[in-house]
C-alpha cells in the first residue's frame, strides 16, 4: 500500500471514530518535565515545560487521547585541553564551546480505560506511543593554539531528528459543568536515544494538566 493510500485510510478511520464517539472534547494541555530531557555529560539547557492542543474521543469507559505538545530542548558543552609544556612541541591549547538547540514537537497517542463511566471524578490508566520530531541547530566555536599561533573555527549546522517512545499513563478526570480538568502523569521510554544530533534521556516523566470542553 502506498503512503498516500495509508494516509487516506488513517483519515477515514479517524473520521469514523469521531462520528461514532459518544463524547468528543477539545482543549489545551500543559505541564512540566521533572526528569532531565536530554542525555548529556555537560550542561542541560532545556526548558522543562510542555504545551499544546489536545482532544479526546470517548466510548463509555474507553477513550483515545491525542495531543500535539511543543518542547524546547537544549544542551551545551565547553571543552578545554592544554596548555601543555610551554615553548615545546607539546605547548598546545585547544578549547571549544558548542551549544545545541531544538524545537521539538511530540504527538502522543494514548488509549485510556476509565474505572468509572460517569461522576465528577473518574480515575484512568492509559498506554500508547509518542512520536517526536525535532528541528535541531548546533553552533559553536573552537580555538586551537600552537606555539603562539591561534586558529579559530566558527560553525553552525541544522538538522532534524525523529524518535518514538512507549507511554504508560495514570490520572484522574474532574468535571465541573462543561469544563473538564485532567491531571495526569506519564512515563515515556524513548527508543533511539543514541542519535548524535540530539541524544534524549531514555526515561522521561511528564506531569501535565489538560483543560477541555
């Protein structure tokens, strides 16, 4: 099956699910990341927040939760070697300062099971997958000195990085009239975290709150 056909089939299945859902809610989700987002041996400079739109389709105690969450990632590194032994062939000084920034978007797709079908508060468990796409910019400068002669190199590169992770979730949904507030904790186990363009921490915890109508 070609990719366009797959997209059409996925859109038809989603439209069918929306048409038959007993409830459909749309809103916004935001939260914090208690764990270190990136795996780095230097300094992490990521923003510990997530924010974006969310919608949920529900059939009795079962639901499908889909959101699109933005996250700002970053890390830096400063390396220095030297100065060695002055006035000899070993009098070498090398230092570099590199900073990497990424605008990352996560697409978590989570199936939920509610332990109560109605009521003002409804606990649930969920599982699913998260897709992530990051637009990465790496820039820095390196300085190399040898016997009084100094060479400086400035560089900047742009790249993209993709990842997928498995999700385990737990939370409670509270209803106040038409407003629905959903605090939730998610654990994501990322795969492919060795990507040199942007190494992620393989174990990530997210604490979020969704507000839907």
